């Protein structure tokens, strides 16, 4: 997927802003005309212009939007002469096979390679502090922490908060960052951004997709990237072992028509032993939720995936009448109205009982 060398670009002049105004930005829908949101942009750009080193981080077990956004920003900032590192707080760090094509992975460093007190941290697609993993303390020790995110559940951490729940993907905010930095799109940048947008819109199927989303996709495609190959890698390629794990998960699937306020819940879980047996990583089964959510009888779908230490990661989807972000927030997680998640160290029956109760008050 590598394209032509990234153009050097020219940074636009950044004006000094009132720091207090920049710090006052709260999460919630924003528009570029918002004084507070613009102040946060100017504060972030000023911090970038002044930084010698920049650490770019995304959430643990990164998806296409998280990693694509961080890598796009990293490539752009490197083209402007900044010293950059990209990282996420897992140990070991595992790049999902479906994202192995993303350009810029030479920028990725282990979490322990990030300084204990970074100068500037740019944070991408992290809906909650817990999603920072091993980089939590380092991120909050940074002189400046800029948060780029589109999750409505984001509590508003960081010193400069560029949080737009109206954006279908964090990659949309990164596209705006590149525009403000004066960096022109090339195939490498477009590949990263297209992956982010396509991933978080479900290949442009989800309700958050707007005319502007398609206009952005058009600009990205105009660079010459092969969206057919990107899509095949993201959704239509797996190991044979994945099919065996999928078969087991579907065999364990349970439909509970009385749950979700009578709208129906379908759920399953994947024990870690299945992953070991068939040589599959937990990252490879992220797409399982999109199979489980298909039944017309169920409004909500839930997949519980077990980590080696027994932790259960919940992936949840709604068809629109139940706010699963609110339900997952009650279990310590978060996300979007239609797509959210959480983690728990409790056993499967206990987690399910808590999830059913959370759904009952999540309308």
C-alpha cells in the first residue's frame, strides 16, 4: 500500500491563544465555529509547533480507526521535521493481521520506549482513560496531552480536547489536523485515513455516515489508493482457524427474546482455549460481533472474548433503539450509541447478569 514519498508540506502560522480558553473545552457535539473548539485547535497546533518530540498514542488492542489515525498523524508530523513515536499500551503489542498493510508502522515503539514524562502526547480514539493501558501514567505526566476523539462517552480528559461525537471516525479529525498543518494527502496518508473511516462506519453502512463522509472518502480515493484491496484485508480475509472459532461461537450463541426491554438479546462467548486450539488471536475475532448481530429478532448483540488472564472483553452492538454505550458505561466501558464495549474480570454468568441489568436502564 505504500505510495509516493510524503510531501514535506509547509506548516501554517499558529497564533498564541489563551490557555485557559483551550482547557475549558468540554466533550459534546462541536462545530468549527465554536469558540471553545477553535481555541482547542489553536492550543493544540501551538503545542505541536513548539514540540521537539511528539508521542502519538491510541487505545489498547487498536482497531483501524485508532491505529490508522495515529499513523496518519505520525507520518504527517514526521514529514514536517518532527521527531515522533507511535505507541499503544499493550504488552505484548499485537498489530492485527487485518491492519498489517498500514503504512508508517516503522514509527511504532513499545510502551516502555515512551518517556516517563513526555513533552507532548497526542491521543487518538481513546474513549476512556482505562483504554490507555500501560501508557496511562505517562500520558497524564505529559506537559501537554491533546485528545482527538469522536466517542460521546469520552469524559473529557487531557489539556486540549478535540472531541466531536458528530464525527463518524477519529480519522475525520486527523484529516482536519493535516489540513491545518498544510500537509497534502498522498497514498500512505490516504490509506491510513480511509482505513479509519471505513472501519468505524462499517464500510459506510452505519448511521453516522454522512454526505461529508463520502466526500472525504472521495478525496482519499483520488490519491490512487486501492480501496478494494483495503476492504478485502479488513473484512474478507481470515485464517482457517478463525472459521473454526466462529463455528464454536455460533454453536454457543443464545437468543433471549425477553431481554433488552423485550427487544431481544443474542450473545455468545469465546473461551481462550478455543483461540489456543486453533491458533487464533483475540484481535482476529473482532469481526465476530458483525456476524452475531444479524438476527432480525435481536436488537442487541454481545460477544464476550476471553484473554489469557481470564479477563472478558465485551463487544456490543445495537440496531438503534437501545443506547449500548450507556449500558457498557455502567460496566466501566463506553463507546457509541450503536457500538460499545467493556472489560471485566468476573465470570461469564456474572457479567451477563450485570449486562442484562444495564440494558434494562439504557433506553
